[in-house]
C-alpha cells in the first residue's frame, strides 16, 4: 500500500505561526525531509515532536527525491519542510513533488505561513492581480523587464542589493509605489512604504538588515487608443473602395488596436459584412 507526501509550511519567523495540521503531520510522518536538520530539529523540539530527519537541499535534491519516492511507494508517509515558509517557493521540493505525481502517489499540501502573501497584504498595494518573481534578477535589462509587469510584483531581495534594485526602478518610474518588508513576523518586523526614488535614497544611506521582501506597484500602462476615431477611419477607407479585412489590418497597425475588434465594431455598427 502506497504512502503519501505531505508538504508542510513552517513559520517564517515566529514559531507560534505553525498550524495544528502541520504539527499533526510531523508527528505522523515516518520521515521528515528538511533543508537543515538542525534548524528543523529545534522547531520539533519546541513542540515536543520527535521524528526521523533526513536532509533535503538543493545539492542533494535529485538523489534524495528518488529515494523518498521509493519510500513513499513502499507505504511510508514523508513530510517535506523547508527552513521557513512553503516548500518549493524559492526552496527545494519541486523534484520530489513532481516525482510523486509521476509515480501516481498522493501529495497533500497543507496551508500555512508565507512571506510572499504576508508582504503582499502588508504592502497596501493592489492584490487582485500580482506576480511572484522569486529572487530579483541581477542583470539590469532583466530587472527592468521585471519592473515593467502590469501586475503588482512580489520578490525576494538581498538586503545588500535593495538600494541598487530600487535605483533601477527609480530610473524607470521614480514615483512607483514600493513596500520594503523586512523580518516579517519576527521581533524587528518593519514595513516601509514610499516611492521608488525616495526608498532608493533611504536604503543607499542605510541598507536594511535581515530578510527582505519587495512589493512593487503595477507599472503604468499606455492608454488604449480610442475606438470610435479608428472605426471612422476604417469606415472612410471602406467607403473609398478598400476591402474591410485588409483595411482593418491597416488601421490596426496604425493605432495599435485589434484588427478583429475594429472589424467587429464596423460590422456591428450596421455595415454589411
């Protein structure tokens, strides 16, 4: 009888954030796969949980994942944890989850602490559409592209690079709203909100300490051209003898509007298709 994999998020700072379901899973597991056995051992000790720990980190992930899939297939329950937060989110675990799915084994994911979601909510920036970028790229061109997303951007960043990354953003849009979320759930938790240029200058003078999550407001998007003047231009071309479809494509290239949208607007306005 096959066992199962339980993905267990762990506190990102405050140990009291662990959930009752995670504690139950850790007690149930035949083996607990973790990034740092010493760090996970301290967490288990604080809650009186005993369990067999095996290391599972980036350098041994491929070999260890194969070993754990075999153990689960033989009927064992494996709990997967990272040092903090949800495994797989900029942490090891992907190969193990994928291996279990490929083998038809049960994978259960428990909800719990997440620096990404905590920072997004604390930022007071739009949360209806957002994108997680992991760690921000170091190359300037890639960084500029990341900052051009039309959604709120959430990313991890080294405290040593916060000022430089914000300087790149400030060159694109000095007033772009940013939240620098530091040491979330810990004793020295801090959320600093402001414009990109303002915060770039602040952290150039005094780099932040501890673990940092950056939340960047959506990039402003160019306003879409008005539809009606474009349809009028299309109508004039058609009246002059142009065929509707080719004319719609010409106007689309000039205005940036969709050719299909222009064509539909023309025919929907009572023109003959």
